[in-house]
C-alpha cells in the first residue's frame, strides 16, 4: 500500500491554501490542519492579538512551534495549510521541507490583493497600502517558497477544484 505523505501548502496570503487544503483533505481522507488556527488555539488568542501583544517575532516563534508540532506529533499524514510567512525562518524551511510534500500555491500580487481584500484579520495588511505590502513581501518570499517547494501550482487562473486536482495528480 502506498501511504501519501503529509501535504504541506505554502504560498502568499490569498493563494487559497485553506480552500485547497480542505478540498485535498476531503479527497485524500486525511485530516486538515491550518497552522494559524493551531497558533491561535495554543495561545488562546487570535492572530491580531498575538501581533499586538507579542509583535511579529512572538508570532513567528509560535509559528515555528506549531509547524514542528504538526509535522512531528501526528499519528497519520495530514494536509497542512501554513501562514504566508512560514518560510521566513530558515528553521521553518527545514521543518517544512522535511515534513512532507511541499506544494507552493502561486498567485500574482493582483490576485492576492483581490482575495485578501474581503477580510481584515491579517495584521500585516492593516496599515499602509496593501498592494505595496503584498508586493514587498512577495519579492522576499517568492524565492523562499520556491526553495522549499517540491511542486509549484499556479492558482490565478484555475478554479480551486482544478488546483486540488493538480496537486492530487502530483502525489
Ligand atoms: C501572514 C499570513 C497569515 C498569518 C499572519 C501572517 C504572513 O496567514 O499567518 O497574518 O506573514 O504572510 P495566511 O497566509 O493564511 O493569510
């Protein structure tokens, strides 16, 4: 029997990591986890609160712990959606790369902007010009997503079901 590894989704805010993750989890029959939700459960507080009280550094520290926990302490393979900044720490990149099949869900800055404009729970987009922020983050992070990814799937022009099928085909 072939056992699928953990499927780890990385990519910018608005790439569709949660939507695609849920679809994949349904078709694979593996549990879905979202590292942002685990961070919130462990902290007993939401992400905006963590950023406000502990700063981005505090959040990143919690993120490393959650990623480690999710890739080491589960009995069965999972589908894992990560936060857009999960690749920022070298330590995290090692955890991700060794933790399963890493899929980079690629989206252009314009698409990221469209998809993130409907929510206000992302502290990094609450101040300044969101497009400029997304562009700046993308310039730094795109090479890091590519560094950790085993496969890259473009999400701009595809329906979520078609993105999930692409990932499924690659497993
Ligand atoms: C962040 C992305 C968010 C969340 C936090 C920081 C980032 O996750 O982890 O607000 O640094 O890009 P999503 O990519 O799921 O929005």
